C-alpha cells in the first residue's frame, strides 16, 4: 500500500529498557519485569487509537547466547503481562544481527527496514508515527522516516547515557514510557 494512502498511526517502542527491565540479553520468560507504568502507558495509547509496535535489536541471537525461539518466548511473556493490565501490542519485529558478527544489515536500528515492514503490514502512515526508546538508535529512525521526526527518548534503561546527545539532536527526553504516552496523546 502506498504511503500516501496509509491510514493508521503507530507508536514504535523499543522493548528492553523501555517496556521491560533490561538485564542484558533478556531470553528467559521468567525474568521479564514490566517497568512501572509501562502497561498503563501502552493501554493509554491503545485507548487513544494508536497501534503499538515493538521493534527490538536482539544481538544475543547473533552472538549465539539464545535463539529466535527464546526471543519469541520472552515476547509472548511480555504480551501476557501487558494483557493482564488491559494493554496490547499490535506487532513485534526484531533484528537478530550484529554488524561485528553477521555483517551490516538494514534491519538493525537505526536501520529502517523493520519500520517499513511494519508500515506495509499494518497500513501505517509513517509521517503520523512516533518512535520511543532508551537509546538514540531507537529514536533516530524518526528522522529518516517521518516529516518532523517524532522521536522521544525515555530516561529508563540506557536512557541516561543518551540524554545529552538526544537533546543536542533535538529529540525530547521524558522520564519514562508513561510520560511519553502522555506527550503523544496530548500532541495527537
């Protein structure tokens, strides 16, 4: 479907460090911990008519630390925990590569292939989307894919390490996913 005719808007969320705690190479469903306020924030976005899609770099797969099935098991647990709070994800995409191991790819954030894949699958107008995460690579695709670059850096997870550079690049910094959802709903 052509971008000009796309009808839906979405919020692209990084998973680890934005929605759930990031212990590093999260691959065990029993270790999934939703960050405070994250489920309510996603439910707020759902209720406001936004599609919510996770896009995650999973270099642990390329490193041989876990496989795609382990990623999927963790993702299912995330969905279960969010559903218990009335929140839902409308899509989930991940990059299993790492440039030092598998070579460069177009899907590893800040690459844009996974966002374009989601846009095609979900009939998204990328100009109407937001990108939210705890690393610059999570929000930088906003500049490449949308007019105005709607990216928000959260100060959870690795966020504190990226605040100065995010602000220098003009990306707003918010405390957490709840604050991001409030900004998005307010600005819609």
